[in-house]
C-alpha cells in the first residue's frame, strides 16, 4: 500500500505591486476654473499567466476616464498586479481563483492608487465603488458558455 498524498490546496499572496500606472489631464488648467460636475467611465480588465510551477501573476487593469462638460478632465490607468501561490486546485477552481478571488485582493490596492493619483493631479479623490468580482466572473463564464453553444448550433 503506497502512501501517496494528494497535494493540499494552497493559496497565498507572494507579492502585490503596481505593474503600470498612467495619469493624463489634457484640459488643465482650464478645467480647474469650470463648474465641477464629473461624468465617470470605468473599465476593468484582468489577465493572468503562469510564472512558474504553482505561481501565477495576476493583473487587474483599472481605467477611469473623468469628463467635465464633455471634455476629458483626467484619465487614470492602473495595472495592479500580484504573484499568487496556487496549488492543488482543479482547473475550474483555479480559473475561479484567478478570475475572482485574486481580483478581490488586488482591487483595494488599485482603488487606493486611483484615488491618490486623481488627488495628486489636483482633482478630488476618485473613490471607486466596490466591485462584485464573483458576479462578473459568473457573467463572463455564462457569456462564454452561450458563445460556445452558439458555435455548435
């Protein structure tokens, strides 16, 4: 009788860092003299790649475009990244961890960076609302399943 043990599930943060950051304010200084009634467009994207056995780099990209009077007041982009140790999970659970759980960990860091950059640019801090990454992940998986079933028909 062999004593082969199935590897235990492991999930841990190895490193959190900013991979890329950008701030642009094309309408300054005129934007500071106008009535402030901002319109915010927010885009989120994520990517992940295997770095080594059991280690994955996950990147959450947050792009916020803030317009005032139909002119771009500022645009801020943050690529918040992390290296995660993830072992012992099946492929479906691994995809969920990378696409949802890692995003939940990275988002507060990205939100802080966006707020800080907008403030340093002379604007009020841009406070991003919480994001339900579980719901976004489920929606993406449903759209993927729908797209695959459409191809089969």
